[in-house]
C-alpha cells in the first residue's frame, strides 16, 4: 500500500466505498461496546431484515431507509433491490418488495432454527440416498443446500442422514428416503461423526455474550446500535439455521444453542422495535 509521503499536494484521496463501510461499522461497534463484525453489503442488509419478518415484505421506502445506518448510499440499495428482483429473489409487492423463490426455503429453515428441538424422539433415523447416475453441478449445489436446510448430515457423498425428529426429505426419482431404527452403529457415536458438537457448543457460547452486550443499547433505541445489531443478528440466525436441532438425548445438557435461542428472542424483538422506529412504522 502506498503511503501519504509521496502524495502530490492538493490531490484528493478517495476512500473506497467498502473501506468507508468498514470504518463506520468499527466506529459503531466501539460506541456500543461490541467487537467489530464484518459489515453487510446492500443485498445482505435487505435479506437480513426480510428473512426475519413475517410476512417477509416491507415498503420500498422502509428498505431504502435501512441504507443510512450501514453507510450505504440510498441509490446503491435501490440498485440492489432491482438486481434481486431480476434474480428472482424479490417480487415487487404494491409499493414494496417481498421475498420469493428459493429464499422462502431458507426463511423456513431459519424460522425452524429459532425453536428448540422437541424432546419427543422414538429413536428412528431418516436416511436419504441419491440414486441418480448423473447430476449437473447446479443440481448438486441445489441439492446440498436443500439437505442443509433440512439439517441432514452428510455421512459420505450422496448419503445423508439424521435422527428422525424433524421433517424428512421427500422421496422422488433419483432420491430414496427411508426411516427406521439403526442397528450396528451407536447413535451417539454416529452423531459425533456427522456433527462437530464441541464446535457448535463453542460457537453458541461465543455468540450469547455478544448478544447480551449489544442488547442494552438496542433497547435504549440508540441509533448507533441498529446497524451492528442487525449484523450480529445475521450471524446468529446463520448459525441457528445450520445448528442440527438434535434430540436432547444426543447432545450434552444443558445445550448452549438452546440458551442462545432463548436470549435471541429478546434481541430480535428489540431489533423489531428499532426498525419500526427507523422506518416510520412505530
């Protein structure tokens, strides 16, 4: 990187937009006492907010109002909205926009992750095996995303399974799905092969105090808290969307993700109040 010593007098130094956003994010986090978090771009801001709403829709003016707290130009956010419509991620809905298409499955997986796993489990497992001889790269990627949204664990390529305490994939040509008890392998040991439980617990233990630290400023409706709060919320829901929601019998108790879910409920409500105030819907 070139220093300032060689700069010609009278020239203007232009700070790249992404650096400007990062500076804002760091300053906001310093004010609120939370460690810096990678800032969201315009598309991520829209997704982070709409994925948390029911229904997942907002007026255009409310979405554009989200730009300023993130140091994003209003025109940049409008461009992101247009591109998301063209990509089939959003649909114009009256005077606003609504999530559509594949993102609705992502929202459903995210909503499921915010509820703790049921304690009811009869010991059965769901196994899904791909039997198609050939699939395109796009088909493979879409299938992996679908399996991840259903919280299936990949034992080996084209073989996925999990305890049958959640909805199973639908059997279809090229995909065989069976449900029943396991014989041979110990369920607890198999679970540890499919998911890194210590790493999952450690991530939840890291996120919960960060939520606790941010919450007071958010509850005070501080304008400098909203952007880092939404950014942290995106990190939390991304984790909860991937957390496997295993039966309590197969996880250490107490299970840290459950404590994070309980605390995140208050955090999400506080964000909702701050958003309504920002977008004039309070």
